[in-house]
């Protein structure tokens, strides 16, 4: 039997990347610390998800940070193994892009990611959902007690201030009429 060098070379190119090679590539190609690279390559499925998110978002370091903090935290809290992760890489990549564009705050992004993690929701559509809108409204009302007391006292002009603040926070991702309606409902609850 004669085995040619060309055949050996062809077989080598078809071999999957070994974990150690992948971890080393993450360090050299993405600039990740050794520890992060080791954790991200523990599971083939986790590594594939990470690489897809890194490529789609164009920001491997931020993707790695989200995996090391948020993905691993939720896996631990919910007792889920890496192979059972079912969120779409595009959804996490979209969320990272929204954070970069300041369309959603980092705190709200963590809440949105819990829905992406659990239900694989589209984060762009979810941000438009009133659930996130109402939490934003509550936070802005809490952060502005002076104008809130004026509004509760009957000064309707302050409504424009709050609508403006909420629209700014939502980065135009919410309908102004919906914002006004949700704001009025929250103010009524606080009377």
C-alpha cells in the first residue's frame, strides 16, 4: 500500500480543529485571554455559537465578554448544558449591535438577553415591546422626582419632557403615541 503525501495533506485539511488549536486561535485571532479561550472551547456547541456571534457582530471581544458573563451565568442559574443552548447567534449579535449603537442600555440589554436565552426572541422586536417600554418609563420617572411631582400636580407641559426622555432612551425604537399612552398609565398608578 502506497500512501501519497498529497493524500495525507488532504486528510489533514479535513480534520476538525482540535480544542487546543481553537483556543490558541481565539487568543491570536480575537485577542482573548487564555482563560476565556479555554472556557469557550470546552464545548464544541458553545464554541460554534461564540464564533457565529463574533463574526455576525464584528466584535469578538464583546461577544466573548457576553458569553463569559451572561451566557455562562444563565446556563448556571437554569442548569443548562452548553449543548442545550438554542438561541440564534444572529439574535445575540443583533443585541450587541443595539448596545453599540446605544439603542438599548447595557442594563436593559441583559433583561432582553434573558428572553433571547429562554425563548430565542428577536431582540429588535422585543425592544419595541411594551414590557421594556414600561420598565424604561418607570426608571425615567424614578430618576426625575421633581418633574414627576409637577406632572402629578397637574402640570401637563411636563408630559413633553418625559416623552422626550423616554424616546431618547429608546433611541426612536418606540412609537411616540404608545410612549405617551404607557406614560399616562404609569402616572395614573402613581397618583
